[in-house]
C-alpha cells in the first residue's frame, strides 16, 4: 500500500488548531484561578457562583474537544501508515 503524503498546508492548520485549543484552555485555567484568588469575588461567591460554573463548563467542553482532536489525529495517523 502506498504511503500517503501529508500536505504542508494541512499540517499547518493542524498545528494552528492544536495551539488555539491549548491557548484557550490556559486562558480558562487563569480565569478560574483569578476568580478564586480575588478577595472581592470570594466575598460575594454566594451571589456570583454562576461565573465560575460557566468557566468550568466551558473548560470541560474545550478539553473534550482537545481530547477528540488528539484521538482523531492518532486514528488518522494509524490509518495513513
């Protein structure tokens, strides 16, 4: 079976997607941490709990997307070899 050549443009897009997902995850981690170390926010946590909840839900969705991306990348690599 012939080995399929990887298009350089496709590879650049793959790297960009991975970079963006990791950058977004880092942003969510920093945002959640900032909320917990902010004394004004923690003083009003009973009224503002939904903010951190939304951060966590978004983090889980982006993390799941990253895991699916890695899974699909490995499957593509396995199928192309």
